[in-house]
């Protein structure tokens, strides 16, 4: 899923997931019913599950063209 909008920082969605937009692509991170974190880039899920939100956010960002950064992640308690 692509969006024509500008890049954003991590924010909380209405569903309680965390999202960010880079190069028009939505990065989404959420917690499963089993307590693990998942990451998605556009329509594609990043393989595996993650122990922390921060790990999932870095994995989602690493799947993009831009280098992963921990900037802005701590504000959500990652």
C-alpha cells in the first residue's frame, strides 16, 4: 500500500498499532495475541516475530531503502 504523503515519525493508530510512513510506504508494528510483536511494510509482513516493539520497528525500517534508526522509538516506550 502506497501513500503520496510526506514521511512521518512513529505515531499511534486508532487501533493502537504504531505506524510510520517512509517514501510513501506505510510501516506498521503491532502486538499479537501471543505477546510477540509483528512488523509490516506496505502489504508485506516482515518475516518472524519480535520480543520488543523497538525490535519490530527497526525490522520494519530495515526493510526500506533508508537506514534503520532508533530515533523517535523511545517516546513510545520501545
